[in-house]
């Protein structure tokens, strides 16, 4: 049963790959096609054999661009270069999308945090904020510390004050159960 599923999955993925790729040269099944030259000029409606001859003469491939048109539209181009440029554009789009999706880095503090640990977290948060990301500072109250949330609020505000050169408070310190959370974002330069 498992081999049947694997075989079916492979067939479906092959079909999906074929649909993504464009038909080129002898894969085209139309009798007549509208031909567009390498520089974008329209060469008119030609028989498939004439279009293939033109593409071979130019040293390029005949690529089916729009098969739903009447007659189907083909372009004479270097198909490998076309695929390479498309792949390059996709990578660039993914990179831009990653840059726009800002990450949130969480720094956990405590009511009784040591000055050295505090300064280390401030330094790391500053580097992260300068990259344009958000910083979430949180304090978890342990035991009877929950009776004095103002101590945690003071630590968070001190953290924000140490970072006020590069950040502004997006969300003020708020208590949520045993946690107090504050959000910082990069300061907008004018």
C-alpha cells in the first residue's frame, strides 16, 4: 500500500513540474503559432515547422508563452537564460520578503537581575534593534515576587531607558499572569 502511495505522489509531482515549465521546441503541439522574435517584434502567424526553423536559425529555442490564445503565442528566446533569470528573481523576492518580515527577539529579565547580566542584554538588544527587528522584554515573577509587580515594571522601564537612543516603547509593560511584557521597536529617524 505504501509503494502505491509513493508512486502516486511521484506522478502528481511530475505533473506539477510539467505544468510549471513551459513547452519548448518539439514539445509544442499546435499546428500554427503566433511568433514573437528575440527582440519582442511580432513575426506573425507561422506554421510550427517554420517557427522552429526560425528559432534554430537564430540559435534560440521556440518557447510556448500562451497556449490559451488563438493561435498560441510562442517566443524565440534562450530558454535556459530565461529559467536562470526567473530563478534569480524568485530568490530576490524571497530575500525581500524575509527582510520585510521582522523578527522578534525576546530577552528575559528578572526582578533581581545582576548589573552585568542587565548590561549584556542591553548590548545584545541594541545590536538587534539596529538591524530593524523588534525586541520583547519579559519578566517572570517567581514565588512572592508577584506581590510587587512595580519592581518588575521598574526593571523593564530601566531596560527601555538604556535603549532609548535606538528604540521606542511599542507596548508599555503589562502584567499577564506571572509575566510582565514590554515591546520595543527601532526608533524612526527623521
